[in-house]
């Protein structure tokens, strides 16, 4: 597994982009620089003749990520979270709330199809303490999603304090 160091801020930024569907805008994470861009690997030139045949053993050492990566290895498309996943996350959160009127109100807000996300967020505004718990829950789930995604791409993620 390749090692990848990320700050909490980088993880949170990627997590926010996983929630974004800006009119089909796609975001890519550069594993070398840590930057996020809207360019795809196809936007970068890779001269097979000059660089030679791309071989995996040349691309990445076990312990490092280097700048000679093929664009498809270097620029990872940040996946979007589906609306179904978003709904399930809200539902899972609602079930973490102690039984009572708040939990019932959140579950009722999730009942039905149209406007479910807006109803849920509107209902949270009526309960500021629960709303703060939701934000913390959402941040934690976003961090987990980013780390899970990068690990599925073959990276061992380490969270570092430096900015």
C-alpha cells in the first residue's frame, strides 16, 4: 500500500466535494501535490515514447508517491455520494437520537420522497443541540468516507497536523 499524508483540512475539503454535484463538475485529487482540480487524467499528456512503457513497478515505491506517476494513477476522481447514501446517513443519524419527540420528528421528516433533504434540515433547525450533533456526525462520516475511498485506491492514509 502506498503511503499518503493528509491534513484534517484536506480530508474535510475532499469530504465536502464528495457531497457536491455542481452541474456535472468532477473533481480530482492529485496524490503528489495534495491539490484538488477539475482537470481529468485525460487533460494531461503522457508521452509513452519519451517516458517508456508505463509499468507499475516504476510508478510507485511501497513507501512513497512520486511525480512520475501516469496521470491515471496521480489524479484520482473524487467520487460523489449518491442521494441514496445521503438519505441513509440521515436515517442512521436519526436512529442515534434517544427515543422521544425529537427522534420521531426527524424520522417523520424522512418519510416521503420529494423534499426529504430540506425537511430533515429544516427539522434540525428546530433543535439546535441536535443540529450540532448532526454536524459532528456528518463531519465524522465524511472523514470516514474519504479515508475508505483512498484506501480502496491503494493508499494507507495518515492524518498529520501540519497545514
